C-alpha cells in the first residue's frame, strides 16, 4: 500500500500546468482541423478542453494538501501541493491501456480512430462522474447533513485525491455517454460496443491495482492457509477491524439496525478472545459497546506527506476509547497496545485485477467468433457481474442492503447479468450479422 507517491508543487498551479494544458488542447484541435477541417471532431473536443482547464484553475487548488511551513513550524499551515496518489496513477494507466487496446482493433472494425478517441474522452469524463456519484450516494452519510457548510460539502464531493470511485458507477456513466454519442453520430452501437468492451475491462484491471495502493475494496479476515495481505495502521482495513473490535480480540455484530459501514456504530459482543486487549478490559459477551478511533490514527497512513503529519504526537496517549453503552463506562487503549498492522485479509484487489485481465483476454478472443455485432459487449455484462458477485463474498468494505446480506454491488450485479443475457439474446436474434472489414491501404 502506497497511497501518496509524490506532490505537484503549489507553484505549478499558478500558471505552468494550465499553460501546458492549453498548449496540448490547441495542438489536438489543430490536428483535427488539419485532418478533417472544422467539424464534429474539433468541436466535440472543445467542451472537454474547457472542463479540464476549469478543473486545473478552480478545482485542483482547492484539493491541495496542507502542511507545516518550514520557515514557521508553529504558524499556520501552508499548501504543499497536489498529492499524486497511487490510485490516480493506476487509473490513468488503465485509461491509457484500455484506449490503446481499442485503437489496435479499429481497422478490423472499419472504424476511424479519431472517432474512437472522441468517444473515449466522453466515456472517461462521464465514467468518472458516474463512479463518484455512485460512491457519494452509497456513502451519503459522509457527505450530507451534520451541519456541514455547503461549500465544504461540495468540496468533499469533488475531492477524489484519496479514491472514492465505484466501478459500477463508471460503467453506468460511460454507457450513458456512449449511447448519447452513438445517437448523435449515428454510428453502429453494437459494433463499437464490441470494440470498446475489452478495453474497458483492461482499464478495470489497472484500476484494481490502484485500489490496492489506496487500501480500499479490501477483503475480510483470511484463514492462515490461504493467500493474504496486511495493511498498516490508519488504512481502511485496519480502521474497520478496529471499529468492529477484531483488533481488540472481539467478535461482534452490529446492534439491531445499526449499519456497520459508519464509524462508531453500536456493537453487540458475541465473544471475547482470551488474553486479548478486550479480555484485559473485562469486556464480556452480550455487552453493547461502541469503539471510537481518533482522527490522528485514522490518517496515520498518510505518514509525513500531508496535514496529518503536523498533528501532535500522541506519545502513548489513548488512541481508542471503548464505551460500554450498558453501564456508561469508558475504557482506554494506549497506542502501544494496538497491533502494528491489520489482521491478514483476502487480497481481493489482486483477485479482481487478475479476473479483469482474464476477462479482457476472453473478450478479445471472442471477437472473431461472434455471430452478430453487440455480442462481445453483452458477454462482458454477463461475465463481469458474476465475478464481482463472487468477489463480494470475501470483501468486507460494504454492508448488506435492503435487509439482506447482499451488498449494493451484488444487487447491481444481479440486475446487470439479467440485462446482459437479454442483450445477448437480442443481438443474436436481431443484431447485424458480423462483417469482415478489409484493412484500408
């Protein structure tokens, strides 16, 4: 896990980064005008050109990381720059790899690569928006209410520097962008959907490696005889295990209707491990407790790379406070008593990356044997949700929904599989028969 790789200095946002993007955009537009004249390709890039420029000028400075001023360590925090996270780097790599794979097969599909690039731009933008929207809705308690100022709420929603994207949201957003694009350009949906499907899942494989760097999308505690991975203090798996009492030697369940996806939820103790921290505190089965972890531990995995590094050292002071909700007793756990890492968990991020890579290979090789346009895309909608549903069984980052043990991703998986089978049948019966296109000279 390596969440922060390096920083883009604050001084870059005062001109150089924006100037670089303006020059890149001008060259892209100039290329389209030179190749095709002023038309859909050039004009279609203008909205993206403006959106990215606005993000660089207005949004990025707002999500810069604060830190200690070396010239005045006791003074106010200063902006260190924009943190480049491992999650974002792998996401960009996935976008590039997926686009490259699609362009490789453009000539076989008889498609203009420039049209694919335009489609890719819109799918990327809408996919990111959809992925973030899905995450915000899924974790709405973290973004809305609690007296939070509207400005801070909006800033939290757009701040994706620490992750916070959901695959199904990106799939929905990207598909909506593609549908609109196909309706406007009147290009054949089935053929191009087949073309982009392998690239989409290849991008997903890279994205899951980004999840590993970020510590999100983690698995449940893993038995010793299976492959496993451990995460450092402050990481999402570590904090979940602490808040559920596992790091203290407890086996708990959320009390009645409490949701185990929010911090400080109320727990009912099922069992206490002998010679554990909880055992030494005298906690017994059937008690109802809440576990509070201070922010200094929650952000500890950022090390010295952002504002958390300037928080005062706890020096052995209490890091977790257990509240016995039955008797109102407060019992403290010092830093030295907490484990140095999380319990061993299933490496679900690696499993997901391998699965996506295998699916990409399968879709790539299914292309020559498909009978109708659209079948490759429909097959993706069948196979990926099945794999995602199975991965959710060993993942531990989402709570069950609608009064069941099924997570929101599993519910969406079921719906997506049904949609995939319907589309596959429709394309097989009514889709356009596959045509072999000669490579242009």
